[in-house]
């Protein structure tokens, strides 16, 4: 006689959750395992951890209310803190394997466009306002409506333009591209290196570091950008120890062959209590009284647009990578995902580290098997641990970190292939969007030129019905933005 085993001895049904943790995060339901989630979380962290180094270096060029450079260790600690907390929040609320950190592109807007016109606290206040607005748009459903009002290919052009803008910032910060002195008898505005030549050890470190990073990216090495920064920094430390290059300014005098921002020397200590002095240093209303209402309004709009469309595209891209989209191309818990992203934007401003947004590098974790928010718990915890290593951020010179800007610019540039360049009605607005961002050193100029030219071209072709009503309002705001000089001369 055959005796059947008791029911509780049967192997568990693989389609059923194994425990409450599994049930909450839907690990088994999405065809994943804890091991895959951990590997995915590690992969995501190592592909985007460079932001802890790079964001402080970008924002370090900004000026606070006392005309003093922002403390890079404080920026690094706050960058890691917000990235860790928001990534974990995305894992728990959104339950989606998409990590968040200070957004490249958005931080460039803040550092190079917003901050120079007001205090740092004022600029961070605008970032907080932008995050609150995006949250309201999510809760009311207007975010989707505005998203649909901008043509898809124009959204693509915005991303490509930001990529080129980041590239020129990286090349200039590294000293690879420099302004020609006004005394030069030439109409050429910029040149290669110094006098058209690659001279000086820092510039050589940048070139070698860029080539190393490019090779790693081509070979599909995970963490290529972070490895490239690390390798470049090690080379820079060796060069500085041997050649004693020094900073770009010595006793107030320029040293064009010196290191642009940080002199690569080993810190006295590697682990330290994080400097969180920048938390809460924001002013919601200061900018409006300092520079008027129009400029802050347009900056908030620009920040909103860059955050707005990056997140939507990243969310869909990650969902496609993990086969997690429904028939309408929407990932699970889309509203919760977008809400956390908007909270992250405001949190970044409140912590003085610029708007935080989703990172497409999260796709590396999905490629490793991540399908749930558990991967975010791993990535977020690693970011929190990185907060205690902030002194290391003083070791990395611009010449080492700028390699990441150039490579990220390339990655963003690859989307240009999806634009139909044979259709002039979209190709010309896309072209203006892409080119004016780096050439005018302004992301808002590029977006404005693209939106206005799109509306004008469609009206000229008698296709007013193809323009979303919301886009007329956006175009009108940009017209006011470009005409703010004449308007202010009349009003003031």
C-alpha cells in the first residue's frame, strides 16, 4: 500500500508567494528570486554610484548666498543620503526596480543657469516648488495630459540636447575645450586645450581616462563609468605625487596647467561622520523677490520639463527591459512610481543637492534579474553606506569625473536615431532644440526654441489641429521668457 505524504511536506507551488515579504514585493509573482534581486541591486548601484562623486563636482561650481563655494563633502553626503532614502522609498511604495539620485541634466540647469542669478537657497527653493508641482500633476492626472501634449520626437530631442549640453560641460570643465582669450586676434571662440594643443598633466589624465571609459563601455563592462572615474583618479593621484601640478589658481594667480577643482591628494581620513549641514537650506520665496516672477517661473518650468519627460521615458524603458509593461505600455503601480519620483524631486531641493529623479542605469539591475522593489532596498542601503565615505569626493578632480559627463552625453545622444529627419515639420524644431542647448549653454533656450518653432511650423502648414491646446500655453510662456529683456525694460 502506497502512503501519500502529508500535505505540508509537498514542495511549495512556485507560483505562490513563499511568505509575507514575498507577497508584498511580488517576488515570485514576477518570476524573480531574492538572489536575483540582490544581484540586480548591486549592479544598479555600481552603474550609478558615480553620481555621489559627480553631482558635488557639478554643483561645486555654484555659489551660495555668501559668495563661497559649496562644501563638496557636504554635497556628497547629502547626495548619497537623498539617493538612498528615495531609492528605498521607490522600492517600498512603487515596488519597481528603478533607483533615484540627483539627475544629470537637471543639476546642470541648477548649477549653470539658476544658481548664478540668485542665492543657492533660492535655487533649491525653486527645485522644491517644481517637485510639489509635479506631485500635484501626478495626483490630478494632469501629468499624463501635459506629457501627451509634447510630440514624442520633440521629447527625444530634449534628451539628446541635454546629452550634448553635458558633453560640452565635461569638455570645458576638464580643460579639453577652452575659451580663447579676448586679446587673441581671431574670430574662433574656443580652442583645443591650451593654444590648440593638449598640454599639462591634468588634460592628459582626462584624455586617458576618457579612452579607458570608452573601452569599458564598448566592452559592456558593468560599472564602466564608475571604473573609469576610479582609474582616472588613481592616475591623477600618481601624477600629482610625482609632478606636483597644483591647483588651477595659486595665490590668486591662474595656473592653466593645474587641476580644475580638486587637487587629487589622498585625504587624511576616508571614513567620516557625514556633513549634513546643507539639509533644509532652501528658500521658497526668495528668488521671486530677488529677480522678479518671470525668471523663476520659467526656471521652474524648465526643471519640470527635464524631470517630467526623463522619468516617463526611463520608467517605460526599464519596464520594457524586464517585460513588465501591460498592453498600454504602462508598468505596474505607475501612479505610485511617478508620485515617489515627484517626492524625490522636492527632497533633492530640500537637501540642497538638486532635483532627484529616476536613473536609466537601473536597467543594468533589471538585466541582472531584478523585477521588484527588493533590488531598490539593496541599492538604497549601499547609497546610505556611501554617505560615510564623503571625504573621498575631495580626491576626485574634474579631469577624472568629467569623463563620465562625456560618456553619459553619448548615451543620451543615441536616441537621436528615433527622430524622423525627413519630416521637416518635426526635424527643424528637433534640430533647434538639440543645437541651441550646447551652443547657448542653456537647456531652457533649447526647449523654448523647439516648442515655439514647432507651433509656428504647424500653423504655417495649416495644421493647427495637430497642436495640443496645452502646447500653445507652453509656447506663450517661452515667448515671454525670450522677450523678458524688452518686457523688463518697459515694465521696470
